[in-house]
C-alpha cells in the first residue's frame, strides 16, 4: 500500500521542519523538509510504523548533514562549526556509510554515527537518551562515537 | 558547543507534543515545562505554527511534489547497483589514466601551469566553456575532460562566457549530490564577464563521492532562476544511467557546457 504522504506530513511536517530549521536555518529548511519526505516515500517498503517521528528525525538529521557537507566543500568559507565538522568527518563505520544510512535505518540495523554525534555533541542529549532513541546500548553508542569525537576534537586543536 | 540540558529546541517540543519523544527525554522536558512558563508557551504555540505551515504548504501540494520527485529517480537498490557499476568503470578508467601519466616524461606539462590566464586566446569555437585546474605544489595544473582526480584535490574553475551575460555553475556527483558553485547562494543567475576567461571566486575540494564530478556551466543572455536548474541537476544526479552524459532538462535559451572529472582512488 502506498505511503499516505499527506497524512504523514499533516502529523509530522512541523517536527521535520523544526529539525531542518534548527540545523540549517530558515532559508533552506522547507526545501530540506521536502527532501525528507521524498526519502520517506522512496523507502516506504521498508518503513515500519513503530516510531515514525524517531525515523523522520534521523532522516532529517542526515539530510541536513548532507546539505551542510555540500556547503563545506568551498574551503574559503568561514571556519567550520561543530555541525560542519561532524558533517565533514570521515566515516568511521565504513566507506559509503552515508549512502547506506537509509537502508540501515529502514532495515532496523545500525544507526548512522554522525546522526548520533549530532544528537549527543550538538543537541546535548545524554548517551542514555541517544541510546533510547536509536535502540542501541549505551556502551554501543559510546563506542560508535569514540572515533568521531576524537576526529572533531583533533580538528578543534589544529584549527584556530 | 553542548547545549544546556534545559534548553529544548522546537523539534523536541514537536516530538513531545506527538508523545513520541524517548521516555527519558520526555521526563526531563516535562520537569522543565512545570518550571518554565516560557517553555510552556512555546509548546502551546505549536498548534498555531502547524496551522501556518499547512496553510503555507498545503498537504495536497506537498504530497504531489514529493511523489513526483520520488518517482523521478530509480529506487535506492537500483541506484546502488548502478553506482557499483559506475565505480568499477571509474576505477578501470582511473587505472588506465594513471598508467598514461606514468608513461609521460614529466608529471606536469608546463603549458598547463596556470599563469593566469591566456585571456580569451583559447577560444573553443563559439560556445561558452569551462576550464578546470588542480592545485599542485608548482601552481595550477589544467585538467582535461574525463581526467582523474583524487578526493581532497583542490580545484579551481574558470569560465569563458563568449558573449553570454548571465550564468551559473553547478556540479553533480556520482553519489547523487548537487553543488552550486556560482553564485554560491541566491535564487538568480549571476552576471558574467562576457569576454575572456574568468576564475570562479572560490576553489573547490573534491570529496569522496563515487565515480565522478560533473560540472555544468549554464549561460544565457538574460537572467534566469536557479531553482529549475538545481532541480534539473538533482533529478539528473539521481539517474546513474544518464548522470555522467545527459544534459540537464532546461530550456534551450540556457546554454549548457559540461566538464567531467573522474574520481581516482585516494593515494
């Protein structure tokens, strides 16, 4: 049965828009919101309805990180902030993990480390809250974040 | 920067309002709401904000746009299969190119060092065109179409508008990404210098997206909106079969010139 986009948007549109605005700012938020629903439609066959808002939050975070990563490809831009560093971080899971992200999320498998990093390092969620959101153990979240946190910290030491 | 644990962004309020915030986080927010009238007011304002969003972008309109965009590209597994093919093709081409480079007497041809630039001498007929240079220790090395470049390479682009007065430079990559290079932001094309070869104001670092980066120089004699051009680029980028060869689906009044860079494996 095709996904009822109108119903999902009515219920979750504001949540997705707020998340995109929080990460990207006003100008890009509505475009990014539409990208999130496009991703949802493309992967509807694997969608399980347990917690749609959690799933949409993760897709939205990932869509925004990809947009931020694109912005950062111009080295003359201003100094990168935390989000830019996370977005540009080398993938600690495997090459191409960003491309595998949706497949993993929808298959109920591994969560993107970068999304976890945004929730913990930027949004201020505790490891326990991130674990609850992603369905992983606290030690699992800690382990997954270790490499990325080290990379972000290293950048902070190197850059003025 | 770590946020104060009692500072809750709007999206958390929206999740809480849906009763879908993780329980531990919801408990923290509930406690904060009891103590902070301003936070409670923000929560109460969510209904109004949602109504405004639905009025600004009605559900039927958004659903139609989303469905159209979602059907414009193949499914993710198809894309993944095609990307794997592209990746192998790129790897094979890169290997051939590396052998050719190794056979050359000098790794950098002096004529390709960018002094800058042989203003307008290097005319390629009557159509606008792009030139792409890679930063090397000796200066800038000009790349040819389909030349390989490694992730991390810093590229400088230049355009020759050949009489066209307005334009934009957009790239798509083998992972479906789209980047606007000129102008770097805004909704309209940029006024171009119609004569000579002109550097783009900033250089560009090649990332590790799969297979290729394809740059488009779009030019016209009148200003044009960027939104249709970016949308056409997004659609093409998500079609692996056509992304490295087909033109953007744009009006004929907008001239297109492209330049394909193949991704070499990182050293």
